[in-house]
């Protein structure tokens, strides 16, 4: 066969693609456009199949060596701009398809995409083509009906049945790759980076999603912000529960050192220190001081309680009465239950406010932060309710 006769169908395809590109399809009805898109996709699948078949011949004949390349993988990277991993996958697939004839035919007929066939190839690499052959007809059928993610999930189920030891070994290998980095920038931001195995990732995701809940009306936080808040809340709840092992003879907790002037917001008062090194703004100190299990150390003489004494500001009996009255966060449209809240002092105890029912209300962490750190105000209404006033001066009645 001469070279020109051999290449002519390819020239036809090239010309057909050029005509296709010139066609203006904007006037077509949507149903016709949908049919065209499916047909184009099928054509792409068939061309991918042809590419893979011809690549296999090229592989067997070591055609790549003629142009001075050291390997077919290198040739694919240079000439078809594949990544190393994608090149290796495609070469392996070409070899595997010789032993998976039903998959090869479905690929050539455009019923399976290159991605789907790649999923079959990865499964074959894990369990061996021979083990896969009895299930091949079912795989081809499912591959034509499921999207790539669903299909991959199905093949992994099959993999666990056919090769439980291999699945265990893979899970162990993933487990060995786990790590978590936590570092602080000069600006004070903490960076978290890491990776978890599937079991660990699912555990963390499940816990965070339980804390995140469903976004409430008026919650403008992004998904990432909500997740970050959930992680902090998870740590806070664990510390509050007091069930973590002791370190240096003490239950772990945040350790806040401040002077009375800081709590009273006196001009020129120094910042507080969290855990002996992090400097925190004074409104944050007042928020912590409202109702948190922390250690307040007295640096100057003032009625702050005994030095170094861990204290819960609101005693349990008063907390119970508060929970009966407020039944959760009192911020408008907030549904966080009592166990997710702090008791906020309307008039801070550092300013002489009493720790008693009339001077307290429950706020979830986010809304407690809003009141202290973000400039919102809460006032008592004459009828006994609450009023929340934004920094811009707009007011909302609390529930
Ligand atoms: Zn407060
Ligand atoms: Zn709230």
C-alpha cells in the first residue's frame, strides 16, 4: 500500500473537521444542537480509539526510535504534548486493549470515552486483564451509562471484590502519605496544608459539615470561611469538653494574660497575650472574658479573681437559666443551639456589669464576635427584648 493511499482517509477527516468548523450552528434549534454535540463527542471518542490503536502499532515497531527518541513516552511528550503520566497511561492502555476486545470495540464505536477506557485500564493494571475479562461485558455496558466519576467508583467496588489485598495495600500507601503542616506568617495568619487518607479525610469532612450545618439566611460567609470557622469550633468544643489528655499536669486550654486596663479599654493599655506569645486586640480579650474557660492572670492589682485561676465566668446554675430563657443564639435569624453559644455580658463585668440573667444573653461564636470585634451593639428593649445595631446604625430586633 502506498503512503498516499494509506493517508487519504485521514485527509478526508481533516477536511471534514475544517468544514465542520466553518459551519455556523447558532441558528440551529437547541434539540438539533444537542444531537450535534453528542455526535461530535462520539466522533472524538472514535478518533481517540484510532489514535490508541495506531499508537500500539507504533509502540510494537518502536517507530519512535527513528526520530532519535529514547522512548515512546518521550516521543508522546514532545510530539503530542502529553504529560509523562498521561503518556504512560495511554501506552499501557494500547497494550491492555489487545486483551480486552469488548472494551476496544466499544471505544472504536464511540460508546466509551477515552476517560472511561482509561478507568478500565487502571482497573486492569490493578487486578490484571485476565481477572477482569469475566466482568468486561458488564463494565462496557455500565461505562456507556455512568459518568466518569460514577464509573470509577463502580470499578473500585469491583477492585475491592477481585483484589482485596491490593485494595488494602493501596489504602496503606495512602495512609503513609498523610501529613499536616501548621505554620504562622509574619502577618499572623496561620497556614494549614496537608493531606489525609480517605478514612481520615471522611472523618474530618463529616465533623466539619456537622458543625457547618445548612447556611442560614443572611449568612454571607463563603464555603471556605464557613469551613475554617467549623474547624476552629471543632477545636474549641474539644478543649471546652476537657476530655483531652493533660500536658504538664494541666488540661490543655487557652491561656490569656492581660492587665485590667486592657479589659477596661483604658487608653494606652497594653495588648493581651494568648498562650504567652500571640498579641490579641482588646475587644477579643473582652469577648474571651465574657464567658470562656481560660486563665486570666493579674498583672496589676484589680478584682480579676485569683491569679492564674481557670474560670468559667457564668456559673452552671445561671447558665442553665440562661439556656432555658434564650434557647440558643439570640442574634436575628440565627439557629445555633445553646451548646454552641457564649454568654455575652451586655455591660461587661470589667466595666462593673453583673453576671446575672438581666445582663446576659446567649450568642453563637460568630455573632459574639460580631458584637465585640466587628462593632455591632446589643441593647435591651423596653418590653424586655433585644435590639441589634449594626456599625452603620441599622437596627434589628432579636427573636
Ligand atoms: Zn461578649
Ligand atoms: Zn448566632
